[in-house]
C-alpha cells in the first residue's frame, strides 16, 4: 500500500532538519497541571503530568472517558493553555497552536467539507505560504502515501469514514511534523475498518518513523500500535502506570491473539479498573 520512496525521503528530511538529535527526547511534558473553575468550585483535570517520548517512538495514552486525555493532548498541541507546566519539542518550549512541529489528528472527522481532498491536505501548506508548485508536489505525494490519489478532487461527503481519517492523517503528515498527535482517530469507525486503519497506521509509522503520541480508549489498539503505553487515572488525571510493549516491531493483526499480547491487555485492564 505504501510507496517505498516514502521511506528514504522522510528519513532524510528528519535528519536534514537540523533539529533531530537521537540523544534528546523528541517531546517532553513537564509538570503539566490543568484546572477549570466551575461555579466557584475548582475542577482539577490534570495533576503533575510528566513524560517523554524518544525520537521515532509511538506512545499511546489510555484512560477512561473524562479522565483528561483530550485536555492533555490539546495542551501538547498548544490548543489549550495549561495551568502550570511546560511542553518541549526537541528541547525547546512550545507555545501557540500546532504548526510544523506538532501535527494533530482530532477525535471524529474534522475535514473542511467545502474543500476537496487535495485542498484539505494543502490547507496547512497554504497557511505557511508554500509555493503552489511545492504544495502540488507534497499533496500528490501524501495522497499517494495514504492511497487516495484517485480521490484528489472528491469532497469529504463522498468518502467513507476510514477514507476521511486517511485524509486527516495525510493533512497532518503533509506538514512533516516533528511529532504527530492523534486523539482517538479511529474512534468513530466500525470494528473492521478500524483494524484496517490500525494496520495502515502501523505500516505508515514503520516507514516514516515519525514520533507519535496517540490517545485511545481501545486497549487492544494501544497495544497493537505502540512501543509504550501510559495508563491514566481520573479525578484528577494522573499517569498511573507505564507499560512497555515488547512485541516484535513488524506486527500483524493476528498478534492480538498471542499470549504476550493478552498478558499486556490484562495488566492494562486491571489498572483501568483500579485494581
Ligand atoms: N473547557 C472546559 N471547561 C470545564 N471543564 C472541562 C473543559 N474541558 C474539559 N473539561 C472537563 O475535563 C475533564 C476531562 O475532559 P477530556 O475531554 O479531556 O476527557 P477525555 O479523557 O478526553 O474523555 P473522552 O474519552 O470521553 O474523550 C472532563 O471532566 C471535562 O468535563
Ligand atoms: Mg477525548
């Protein structure tokens, strides 16, 4: 499904960027706290969240609904201001909205319905005032990566759910972000499409080795995709447990039936139930 040119090209870009340093964490979240005040009462959503992602790591955060996952990811993306703490990419504190350093794929479908698939993918490139020729080249490239070249001129309403999320992923990747942030990107898909998308995302990551921080409440999805998992507890949201996923890098869906996989799932489910 993937164009093999992708491999060489992106790796070259990340080493050429001059910011990539394999000895330094790609992403650091330091002492992040977030509270909301609600009718005079303080609601502590996140309390002292600390973690790091190494370059090219794929890490998932899992937690029950309402524990603060989206709040945390939105803080990392720069869409929400933390009450305290700092987010660093390549050792530099980040401020403001997602840009070329942090690409975001949101919960649910967030394509612009009035723009074609190509125009959706080009959106961030246009904002960055990239030349039209370069935009065309990048859009064509990422359309190919997500296997949607024939749908370049289609509108989002003409696409299936899985295709829409592939466009959203292409849109985020087109900016060639240092870190790809994903908030339940497959949450709205049926079970079979979701599994296809998991396999697709894993292949994409194996080819690109983009650093990914993804949120999901699907425990199997987290284990299948990631190298490390953080389990969040709620009220207030804290990182309760860190679980390394020592499964082979080259994974296929059948791995979900292996005893190693089932054992990791058991540990996470225990933690989520507060046992
Ligand atoms: N703008 C806001 N004002 C007040 N409270 C908020 C705000 N945004 C989020 N919250 C509260 O923060 C908590 C965490 O919300 P968040 O959306 O981060 O949870 P989540 O883990 O992503 O849940 P889900 O799995 O359902 O997406 C919830 O209790 C929510 O009510
Ligand atoms: Mg959420």
